C-alpha cells in the first residue's frame, strides 16, 4: 500500500530527504498495525512533472517484518497513477474552472504550455466526476461555502484548505483520490497496492 510522505516542499528537498531512510520511517505498520518500526526496503521509481521539475523520482519503500507486506511513502505533492503533481493540476483547474481561462491559457498558467489539450480535458472530466465526493469529504476540514454547483464548491474548499494539505487528508485518511481512482485499479476507499502501476497522464 502507499501512504503519503508528510512534506509539502519543492521536489528538490524531497529528493534530498528521501535519501534518509529514518527521516519519515513509519513507527508502525499501516496494514497489520503492529507497533514496530518498518524496515527500509529500497525504492521504486516513477515519473513526476511539477512546476519546475520533470523527471524521475525515487519513492521509498518499507517492509513490515510481521506481515511481510511493503508500504511505500509517496511524496504528498504526487498523485498515485498520475504523472503530474497536485500543484500542476490545481493551477490548471483553477485557471480553467474558476477564472474561466481557455484550455491553452490554463495550460500556460500551470507551466504546461505545450501539453496536448486532451490532457486538460481529461483532468476536468475526472474532477467534475469527483467533485461531489470531494465536497462531502472535505466538509470534515472546512465548512462548505455557498456555490452554484459541486465543482465550484469543491474548488473553493480546495483553495481554502490548500490543495496539497487537502490531498494529504483525502489520501491518507479516507483514501479518496483527488481525480478519482481509475477503473482498472480499485474502487475508491479500498486499500490497494499501487507500486507496480506506472503513472499515466
Ligand atoms: Zn505489517
């Protein structure tokens, strides 16, 4: 399974911190709940596109000696199964759905001027479908504002909470994916192992 690395920081700092196995070593197993620090178990690699970063990052893996299962620590600026960071997608969605910019201008706002417009449409489609669940779930953090629809309500709640803080909450506590789980992985809410899945766009 994956849990999030509790760090809202530039990718560069993450790359430095991930080298230290002790820095965020879980003190118990999130799968079998045994109260014993997990053992370092190497890394897996994945691609990540952030505002000022486009490359491969290492994701730290830990092994539970009791249940023999691994837990990986995904940095909280990254989304499972998506190559693009929370910040990039947030900038795009806010530009398009809150500010009302064109797809191209929204891509530029997210520092992705050359990306295919279909990618932005995909993010919007996923976000629209996920907006009611996001609004309801984030109500545990912040009072829902008055808004014309679920999409605007969810956007305002994410803006107020901070997208990465909200993502950390959604993912680690309730297993809700910001853009919804893809059908081939798992229904949302179900604990799953994602380490073997390559991120897509
Ligand atoms: Zn365990």
